[in-house]
């Protein structure tokens, strides 16, 4: 048999089968698809892990902030670590120390509120014995009877320790704001200041109609004596409870009058009682009635404190509470331990019945 000229030298000719199909435009090889899928999974896993880590860090920080805030707001909220901030330059060896009495006066000794902070400052000044005088910076419409009395007592202790006290009245120093200042050696009021409102009020809220008629809630009590539950919010005061409460108010009022008569040497008890009508006085009226000594400004109060303290060139400083807890974390400076609130009428706390030295005028409703 004649050998074909096209035969392969290695063996008989092989019939070629159909070759691989051409790849479609844009198609990815099988190996590339697997690699890309793997990368996507890795990216998703890393994203999930990153999100979980971020949430964990944020949650941890929130827990730390909450813990620090809880510590700073506890029973020792007012830190004893007080720094010194200079208000007026001068001799810092025997400075005049300014103490703010701003806003609603509340709390008392170890009872929180701004009264506790003010008392701690006064005690620190008295015990250190470095100050030449104290300058009470008052801007308050008053507050609680007990809180005001506690501050007044500490002011008196400072004076008994030989520290002269000057009170400076800004725009408002009424009721409890005047009570804490009545024992000062000198009182300076701004020309536009208001003071007075000498008196006491007892506050309670009656929600009988709201509870019974709107909500359908009634209260049943068993008490050991008729006066045990006097003044609850679910019923108006009984005549007997009102009379008993009035006796307490009168007693606290007499104490207020006595504080003024003892503190203001130019006023007799009768004269102080005549001014204790609850009305407020302008600066000129207060000066004419002997409630203040001088109408002036901050510089006049500073000059009076320096003069009484015997250090004409004394620096004027203020203690500043070292930021703690949330304030320290956020870098917020505690400019003063006084708690600043708006001097506006407030809703009373339910169900407690509260005695207050406060000026909170009731404004008439607009006519329709």
C-alpha cells in the first residue's frame, strides 16, 4: 500500500476534534471568579469585624463616661479639690475671696444643691485663715428655708472668726438671697438691683380634680392621727392643716425678721418687721430703709472688702471646683459650685410640702 505523503512520521494521521469555544467578551476565567469571590468575602468579614470593634469601643467609652458621671454626681459631688482663679490682680498672700450665691438656693449641709457647695467654700476659707475678707456675690431670688439658714449660719461663723464679709447684690437679691446676706458687715447693691421680699411661703399642689375626674385615681389612707397626712396633692388643705401650717410660716417669718434685726445694726426689730411685708424694693428704696449700705458697682464692693480686710491692694480670687467625672472627660471647667437656674416660678415637688424664702411673683393672665 502506497504511503500517504500527509501521514505523520510518528503514526497514522489523527482526525482533529472541535477546538475550545472562543471566550465571550468580558467573561472572567473560572480561576479569576474564585479569586474575586474570595476577596469580596474577606472585605465583608473585615468590615463586619471593624463595625463590631467600633461598636465595642463606643460602648466601653459610654460605660466609662456613665461610671465617672455617676461618681461625680454622688454624695460627694462637690469636690474638695478647689483651684484658685484670680478675678482682680493684687496681693495674693491675703486675698479677698469671692463666693457666688447664684440661682435658686437649695440643699444644705451634705444635702447636695448649691447650698452645700457654698458652705464648703466658706468653711475652707475660714479654716485656712489666709483670706483678708469675703465678698458674697449674690444674684438670687431665694430658695429653701433650711438651705438659706445654713448659708447664713456659715457666714456668721466666718465673721466670728474675724473675717469681714461684704455682700454685693446684682440684679436680684430677694428673700433667701437677702437672708444669707443680712449679717454681712456691708451690703452694696447695683443701681438697678432689686431686693427685699422678706417673708415665707409654704407651697403644695392640689391635683384632686386631675387625679379623680381626669384619670380616675383615688387615694385611700389609714393614719395614726388626722394631721399625719396634712397637705397631700390629692386633696385641698383642710382648715385645721392650713391653720397649723400658718403657725409654722409665722414662726419662720419671725426668724427672718430676727436675722435682719441682728444683722442690720441700724434697724430695730420693729423697723425690720415693718419692712417684712413680702414686697420688693429698688436700690434707692432699700438704701433709704436701711436694708443696704451703698448703691454701687462691683468695683465699689471690692473696695469695701479690701478696706474692711485691711489689705488695700488685696487680690480678689474665687475658688473654682476641679472638674471631675464627665466634666473632666469633656474638658468642661466648673467655673463655680453655684448651680445656675432661671429665676422663674417652678412647679413644686409632689407630694412634699415645702417652706421657702423665695420671691416668685405670680403674673396675671393676659385679658381675652
